[in-house]
């Protein structure tokens, strides 16, 4: 496994510094810390032995999204640079490659929003994990900084 772009502690320190209201931020940071620790454990398990890999689709997608953030460095701030729908498009291409096994690779690359270097198809389940994580990233990009409903 590659070295993470940022450790859990570094991410939490950044969150501590970014929170404008410490009284409100304290609870949010405790929730964030617990969630990140859970996801970090899922990612470690996923990359460990096959028996400990996440089994539900949601857990698999969360593990892949966490891997993208920790290993690749594709944070919400990074994803904000993809404002032309690239994340959603990439998710669609991974899904298309899953349901259309006979699709021509040239057709896929015409739809792929980035250079061919980043196109890494795999098994149907792995493709859907990537697609789900990309959709989650697009949702985060669209809602980043917006007030969430209570």
C-alpha cells in the first residue's frame, strides 16, 4: 500500500484549525475523528487479507473513497478543481465498462474525462467501487461549504 498523502492526525489538525466555532466544532471533530478512524480501519482491512475486506457495497465504496483521499490525495479541495462534471462522468464510464463488457476501449477513452493514464478498469465489483467513490466525491464537491439540512 502506498504511503498516505496525509495521516489521520494531520487531517484532524487541519480540521481543528479550519473550524471557526470551537464550541460547535468540538462535537463535529469528535464525530469526524470517529468516522475517519472507522474508515481507516476499513481501508486497512480491505488491503489486508480477503476475509477482512468490507462486504457491503456501502463499506466497499467508503473504503475506496478513503483510499482515494489518503493514498492519492484526492481531497474535497482537490475535487473542487473538477467543476465540469468530470467526477460524475468518470463514475459513469466505470459503470458502463461494468455493464457493457464488450465495449471498445477506444470508445471508453473518448468518454473518459482525463488522460488514459488514469483509466484503470478492473473486475466488475472493483469498477463499481470506483464509480461509487467518484459519485461520493462529486456529491461532496457539489455540497462542499453549503449548509447541510438539520
